C-alpha cells in the first residue's frame, strides 16, 4: 500500500512519560497477531471511514478496530481521529462480550490528553 493513498496516518498515543502503550502492546504479540492487527490498522488508514466488521464507533469520537487473532482471541484497538491522524489510544485482548468500561475509560482519558 502506498503511503500517499492514506486518508488518515496512524500515530501512537504518547504518554507524558514518553511511553507508547499501543506500540508496546503490539510488540508483546506474536508475529502472526501483529500482522493481523497491522492489516486492520492499515484498512482504517486507507479506507476511512470504515464500518463493520473492521471498525465500530463507541461514541463521542472514540472508535474501535476489531481484530480476530489466532486461537479465537479477539483484540480491540481503541482510537480517535484528530487533526487528520488516526491516534491509537489503547489496546487489549477482549475476554467478555462487552467492551470493558475500564478500557473505554482509559482510551477516553488519553483522548482528553491529546485534545489539550
């Protein structure tokens, strides 16, 4: 995929201390799962706006990228679109049907940090 065709460029949220939680999470995955997650992120970068099954709105500008990983695991990467960028805020392996409120709260808190 050529960079010039991207509608949104993905960037990692950077905490005040310099850590990048989503980048760290991606690095913790095995190669196959990283590839799957990367393809799903690219689908959003190149195809924005994207709907189901890749992307779902969580409200108030927060979205999730939905990835199906090996072994039937389900991953979510929460993001917002800001200043022409796809800001990757938080990521996790889903263990229940509902998106955990704590994970959504973490992403919303990070979203507020970038709007300052």
